[in-house]
């Protein structure tokens, strides 16, 4: 848990974040909040910014996989109120409620659920995948699980995972950061991610706790079926 909080603290001090627009100097605002053991990201409706949010989520999960930790979550599309008041992190609205309901009651397994209305929005807007992935549209990186639930396909091999990737502060006073990599870097971290995930599964899949074991069984099936599709 301490490792998890250490990683997430880069993203969740409760104030404005900015991440460099890949391929240009555009910056985006992503706000964040801590609720108990949960971290919440939210941003204004801009189709081109959703890929950046996916990038941040992928980065956090990769770093936690390296440490043998999993996350479960949900992303939705809806109305929110988040007035920026000093020392008061007020966040409310149907968007927050929907995300909480999806994460706590639907996600179940260590996956990032995509709400149906967000999936439809991404398809409708025909949003490109970059900087989250090398090619295609964002909808190509959303899978439908056996239970009919849409989730973020974080093991897709076309997701950008450069070995030169770094989290860098842009302006410490303004609490902003950038996830950067060398575009000429021909090496990716996919195999490292798969190996860390494999170790994570092997260390926990024989747990005597049925709920824990079921989560790792789902993760093992997801990993193996994804690798089989790539053959």
C-alpha cells in the first residue's frame, strides 16, 4: 500500500495537473482527488484529451505491476462539479457517482472498466489513440469482457511503452508534470511488463482467500488470451 501511495502521490495532491501534449506543446488540465484508498482523475470534455488520461492510467498500473500491486477502476463520461477552492477539494455530481458504482460493483477484477456511454462517445468522436498508443483509434484499445463489460486493454502490444519513458515535473509550484519519452527510442517495455505481471500472478494465484484467487485467475486468463491473440 505504501508503494502504491508513493507512486500515486505524483498525481494526486488535489490540484491542477498538466501533461505535455505529445507531438506538440499543448498542455491539458487533469484534476485529481484522494478518497479513502481511491484516486479520482477528472477533466473537462475534450475528446483529444482522453488519450492522455489513458496514458496516465497505463503509467500508474505499469509502475504498480513492477511492485506486485494491482488496481481496479472505472472511467465514465458525465456531469461533475469541482470548484477550485483553496484547501477545499469539493467534488460531486453524477459523473463521480457513476464512476464509484462502476468501480465498486462492476469492475470486480483488476481491470479499468469503461462505461457504455464513454465507449459510445469515443466511437462517435472517432478519437485517435496517440499518445496512448502507436496506431488506430482509442476504441481499438477497449475490450468487451465475457460478462459484457467494456474495459481498457492495458496489455495491447501497440500501446506506447518506451524504455526511455520518464515522469518529469514541468513546474513544481504549479504542481504539473509530463510523461515523456524519446520518439526515436526503438525499445519498448512490453516484455518487462508481461514478466512483472507473470510474477505477480504466480505469487498470488494460490491464495487461500477465494476472492483474491478469483482476481488473479481472471488476470491470468486475460494475460494468456492476449498473448495467444498476438501469435
